[in-house]
C-alpha cells in the first residue's frame, strides 16, 4: 500500500476519532454503533433511575406549583397535569445544556394505583444554543419533532423512552390514559 493511502487512512481515522470525542453532546461514539436505537437506549439508561420518582427529586427534578416545589407525596393531588403528557418534573440545573443525557424535564403519568410512572424525557433548548434548529439525535432520519417551547425563544422535544407511545417515540403527547389523568389541563 502506498504511503499516500496510509497517510490518508491515518488522517481520516484521527479526524473521525477527534469528531467523536469533540461532539456537541455526550454519547456520540456509542450511539453510532446502534443508530437511533442506540441513542435512545443511552437516554433510557441514563435516566432509568428516575423510574423511582424519589430519585428524581433527590437529583433536583421536581414538580412545581405557584408557590414553588410541590412535595413528592403531594404531586398527584396538587400538581397540574397536562393532558397527553402528565406531570412535569423540571431540573433547572439542566436548563441551558445541550446534552441528550441531561434532559431538562422528566414526564410522569399515573397508573391505576395512583403511583407515578416515568414515561418520557423532555428537552427544552434555547434557540440561542442551536440557532432555532435543535438536533439531538443524529440517527433519527428526520423523526425528531421539536415544538415551540413553553415560553418564547425555546424549542421542546418529548422522547418517550420509558413508556411506549403508540404515536411514536418523538410525538409531543401520548394517548395512553396514564398521561391524561382526571382533571388534566389541555395544552
């Protein structure tokens, strides 16, 4: 093999390794191996401990009301639930980040026993970070569906990695009854 081909191959390998380690979000090298399924598995794994809402509260994800954080034991009775989404637990330490392994919000539904069940993660990304065109999942083939966020200048994305969504993993809402408890608010 010629020296030119060896140098070209070495340069391309080095460039590829540099791009993987300098990615704008974590997990890019691992996710490439499994495409979108791999990327979603990374998110599910990184947030699996939040299947227990007590872990979410311990790590700074909380439901909020007009007076501030709502105690975990009072979420179902006192927090507002959004129809098709459920209860939102925000972690303000994650706002301003652009890392798919650090969502800004966890979305919980309620099972038949009144227990919270983790359904989705939600990203709320300021337009100033992405130029108004966020793209966290590199292997989604255009499936990512970002919506105008809950306030001006941001976009939001729900990713249903913990509870199946018959309308799709990137759909804004989930039609399952767990995510539209009695008294939920239409968005």
